[in-house]
């Protein structure tokens, strides 16, 4: 999730200053986040103890950056695990199972109907077309709790159906990403020209609740903003934890940590790379769309590699969804999609319906340097597979992701 310098939200924002950061809201113990790995220090959104590390990821693009004003997140192999499953429901925690829908273990109460809903604009969500904006409205429940309404269309140019029955689970991560930026701007005072940095994301989805037949039904999701750190009067970083329901049914949970970078700091970080968008990027030939789990060749982000299980990142700077505007690095959405396509190709599962997805980002993926995508199938059987995907560029790690496919639901033949 990264914002370009010229990406204006239309809000009058205060420029970030160099004053000390403070923790405004500690982690919410009631939010279902699972196991928590070591957290980053000053730049990262948590931390009561310092943890030295050098990089973070660009949030609108999910690619990592180094901010000289503060240390970046500690390196780790995996993001926080999503909540454990129960037999009653593939997403339900013990706490959630005791709570009737549509109440939420995230918010602990329903949104008051007396609150006025605010409208999500494409500028707030950092998109260039309305059809690419999935959250539609939100209301404030408390200082750090919010309820959104979203629409996940049955047809979308990129986040289209995975097969003839299911919507794309990746739409959950994209909605989380957009909602985090909306709140950062509209509720926490991030200036209009802020560059967003995402260090990690973890999503758990019930694909059986993502049926095309239900696409007309709006999605409600509750958001808790925790680990909020301020830089002066502006926002330095925070974690967002979300729970998604459709018609009262739990669909997904997700969490991600986001940081904010001022235009001045961004220019300092990227001084030698800002001209990258002015140079054409060679478009590699992609692998076969069915191998990547895509229907259209233009949506493939992998090119053939030098051995099985290894691909090269295919960067199409003209793609209207993945590159809606010029960028000086590879958007993180491209990296997340590369992980999904690589997991699909490595596992051989069609469709590959991710039920669990985690990602950690360590640095920017540059446009003009080959990025190698490597996979390791960790477990497979009974139609399910867990695949670890890593991206490396110039000998350095760019991201790691782990995706687990859902077991395909058998279709009962008509009697």
C-alpha cells in the first residue's frame, strides 16, 4: 500500500514533523491475532522494547522501504498467525463462537445507528477508479473502533471469480489495505501526500462464505486500530485488525501493520530511484494463465524461471489495476499476487482458494532489476497445500509469504 507523492486525498493534512512518537493505543488483547512474533521498534507499530532492523514495506504497494528517521521492522520468516480454527466454523475462535451474529469479537458491540456514515472516496482509498474501491462507508464506534460496509462485486477486471462458484479471496486483503489507508487519512490525520508502508499482513478466509451467488449482499466489517503511534499531531504507524461478515456469517479475519512516510522522507529514501518511472520496463513473456490460476494473459505476473518452482516477476507498468499510476517501484499488490500465482503453480491445485495468507515485506522491489520468485511446498494432501513463497532481488530478500489452499468443496450432483 503505498501512496505516490502526487496522490492527493483531498483532505487538508498537517505535514509530519520530527517530534517524538508516542504509543496512543496499546494492542487489543480481545482482537483475534494468534501468535505474535517479535515486533519492530520505533518505526513499526508495536514494540515496547527496541528491535533493530533495517527495512519496512510500502503500504499502497506493500513493498519495503528504509526510513532514515527510525529503525525498521525486525526480520522474521512469518507474519502473526491468524486465529485458530474450530470445528464449528473454519474462522471462529472460541470467543467468537460464544457471541451471536452480527456482534463481533473485534468491536464487542454493534455500531450505533445514530452515527453518521462517512463515504469512502477513491482518493481516500488510493485508487483511480470507483470500481476498484471496495469499502463504501464507515462509522466511528469509538476512538479506535470502526464499522465499514463494503461491496465485493461478482465481476471485477482483476479481482474476478476464481472459478464458477467462488469470489477471489484476495479481495479481503485488498479491502483491508484500502480501509487502513482510509482510516489513516480520515480518522488519524495522515496528510494527503503521505506514503504508506505495510510491514506485514495476515488474512484467514472461509472460501465457502465467498460464493458468487451471495455477491450482491453487502459485507460488514469491524476494525480495531491498535498500537497507534503519533509523530507530533500526525500518524506514525498503527495496526488494523478486521473481521468481515456477510449476512451475519463470518467470512474472514485479517490484520496488518502500517507506517506513514512524509514526502520529504520518501524523497530522501528514494533519491536515486525516483527517475525509475521515466524509464521503460521490459515486459517479459508470462507463463500460461491457467498455470498461474488466471483467466487472462494480461493478469499474469510470473515469467518462466530457470528450474521448476522458480519464476521471475513479470512487471506490466501499463496494467490498469496493478499500476493505476506511474510508480518508482513494484507495487506490493503485485508481489502479493505473485505469491498467490506462484503457490497455485507450485501446488498444481486448480482452483487455488487461499484460506490462510501471510506476508512480510522487507524492502522495495525495484522496477529494472530481475526479481526471482521461489517456492517451497511445505505440506500437501487431500486437495490442500501450504506453499512458502519468497522474492529475492540483487541477492537480497524482498518478501516472504505463506499461503494455504482450502480443500475444494465437492459439488453434490443433482438427485
